[in-house]
C-alpha cells in the first residue's frame, strides 16, 4: 500500500535503542521531503523501563504527534501489552515473535524472529538496526538512503558503525526473503521547498545566537541539558563564551553579571533548577538588568519525573519570589516558534530591562519538526536604552521616567557608574528606605509591565471566526487544540481558539476582545491546578471552563474533543 500518511510508534525497553532508531527514521523521512512531528517518552534511569518514540509522517503540515498508531513496532512483550490499545483497528504491528504473541488483529502483523537473528548474526547490541533493516523493506525505503543516515549517526566510530551496518543489512536481507512488495506501507519521496529538521531545544539555541546572545551559562538538567551542550560546542566559534557552572544559582548569577557588563546573556534549566534561580530572578527584576532564562518544564513537584512533560511552572515563573518582583513570561507554541520567541525574549529583556522567562517543556524541547527555512531578520533587534552624554553629566540610573525605563550604562562609561543591588534605591542608585520613594519605584517598575501587556502581546488564532465555543491554551498544547477543533468541525461543531504567547503580564484588552462573542470558553493546560485558567479568571473577572491533565504526557486531540462536546451540552 502506497501512503505518505502514518503515525508510527517505536516501543521497547530502555537500552533497546528505541530513541536512536526513532531519530534515524525521522531523518530518513525528512530526507524524503515528508513532514514529521515526533514525541518521545522514556524513563529517567539508564536501563529499565519502557521507551516510546512516535513519528507522525505526512505530506501535509502536521499539528500533533497523533492519537492512535497506524504502525506499532514492539521489541518485546511488555511494549506490546502497554501500547496495543493505541493501535488503530486496521493498523500494522511489527513485533519480536521470539518474545511476543500478538492477539488477533484486523490489520496486518509481521513477526520478526529478532532474538534468533541477533544470535545468528552476532548483533545483540544492535537489534534496533536489525529492526530498521526490516522496516526499510516494509516501508519501501531506499536502502542506500537508510545506510547513509545510519553512517551519519555513527560515522565517527568505525567499529560501532560497522556493527550497526552489519545489523541493518542482516535485517534487510532477512526481510527480502519473507516479505513481498504487497506487505507493509510504502512511503514515497516528494519534492519539497527548503526546510529544516529541528528539535525545540535546537531552535531555541539558534534563535538565541541569532539574537546576539554571546554568553551562556548553565548546569546539566533534563530536559534542558542539550541547550548547554549546544552552546559549549558552538559559542567559541563566534567569539562567545559558554560555561558549565557548579549549580543553577551560579549559572544565573554568571549570566546576570555578563548582562550587567553589556553582553546579551542567557541561561537554561528545568523546574528544580529554576526553583534555585528564584532569588536571582528577583535580583534581576529589582536591579533592572535584562536577562533571558529558558525553563524547559518537566513533571514535578521537586525532581518529579525528569523525562516527562508538564506546564506547571507558570505560577512560579509569573509570581515566584518576594516583594512582587517584575518579570515577563513567554511561551512558544511549536519548534519554529521557539526560534522566534527567544529572539523576542532578548528584545523584551533589553527594551524593559527585566528578566524574561521562556517556558518550553519536555515534549516540545525534544520534539523533531520539519520547519520552513528560518528568517534571521524577521524580528528586528531591539537593544537597551543607553545614557546620552547629557544623561551622564548627572547620571540617574533609576530615573522616575514615564515609561518606567531609564537609561542603562555599562561598565567603562565615564560618569555612568552605579551600584546594582537588590536594595531599594533613589534615582542615582543609593540605597534608601523612604516609603514614598519605594512607592514611586514600585509604580515605575509596574508601568513596564503595563506597557508590555499593551505593546508586546502576540497570539495565534484558529477555527471559525463566528464560533460561540472558544478554547484558550498556551505552549506545546496549541497544536493538539487546533487538531481537536478540526475534528470538531467534522462533527458540525464550530470552535475557535486563542493561543497567547505573552503569558505574563496578561494582555487583558486583546483577550477580552476575543472573548466578546463567545458563550463558553475552555482553558486547556497540562497541570493539576489549572494555573492559567485561574490567572485569567482573576485578571479578567469572568468565569471560564477548565480542562487539565497531569500524567506527564501531552493531551491527545480526542481528549480535548470530548471536553468540547461536554461543554457544548453543558447547561449553565
């Protein structure tokens, strides 16, 4: 069967090479000109526990990782038992028949004597490549292309490469004996415009570098570690600096010091590390030093589930810390948007002299997507306001300006000396505890947030313009909401969605305008306490419906569709 549309799930035990297999298959499909969107979930331990890597492959643009599987590959019995219920009624199952006995399926099933093959070919550690050889035949893939991608993966180690190519060939040769051209799916290469295959973390790094970030400091933490590794490898090539510090607090402190000196600086972490950074976020807000911090959210609380996704750091990002310290919170909606939102984050940090927190998550950070060629000049750079010669005659770093922003000097400017501390201060920066001065400074700092909400709000919208049912969501949940709206339309239900990228401060005017013609609105988010739902209700003074999930996994479109149907039938 020739078809360029399928959701493929690769499943097996940690240590079976499921993630590597998924990444190789993803790159093969990308080389063929097809669109892909992936999702991976895996245990935090090096060995033990189940891994799942899903690849949604389409000729058309893709919104989600897919709900049900068209193709399920199982390395063992446990992976079959855990995932069989998500296989479509007429789907294909590829399984290890040495360990697994599948139930009767309406679709096609292909049993592979995987254990026997690994023993006969001495490829026990490379059984993922044996399975790739089998799927090369079943998917109608070009063996030369598959070999090329495998060689790119392990080309730096000739011994490992030879073993993997041996296993690939063994799986292919076995398949040619037992399968014919009528078996499996056939994916066909297509011509395509210039595109890129990126993960969310890679897009964030590229965006930061495009924005002029030349200092990065971080500490390894799943699922943000790849950002640190990316910068450590590439920053020296552009005369930048990237360092691994002893902990997350020092990572933020180092980046803050670099920003104070006039360099665009960034750090990245996940929830537990972001908790440690809270005092420095406060200091950046109080001292009015621009900085960007990426929080790749994972399931908590505390160390929680390091390799699972969540959207539960919103309260912390928006309000964490003492004394109402100002900050800006953004959230990208997909891999392409990661690139542009981090550029915007640097612009906002410099424009308002505030910390900007960008909320990604495990699902988005590790997701591969095909994205259009990125445009480095789409978002013009906005740099900080520096003092003029006139300003420096009697420099007032914290001048009570109408905009809330006062000129920021950098070390070396004659007459621009000032002390940046967390203490309240007068206009020239000298500490003071005068009640009136504190009140005026608080008003000035909060005027910045008022301006952000009015001048810098950004949204995505989707669905019917005349819909009476609305959905508001943020971050990586956006694509799943859009897919649910598409499914609702097939059932005759008109639904529209709004996806703010500026989460805090809340752009009340624009959101209220969008809500005007809606009878019922659902706020969809991956956390337990309905955080954005409560923020919006408090800020807007209206009642909203809520849909939450906190399993460590993203929403499926059908889960959201069920909520839409429930709200449509809900009697007020």
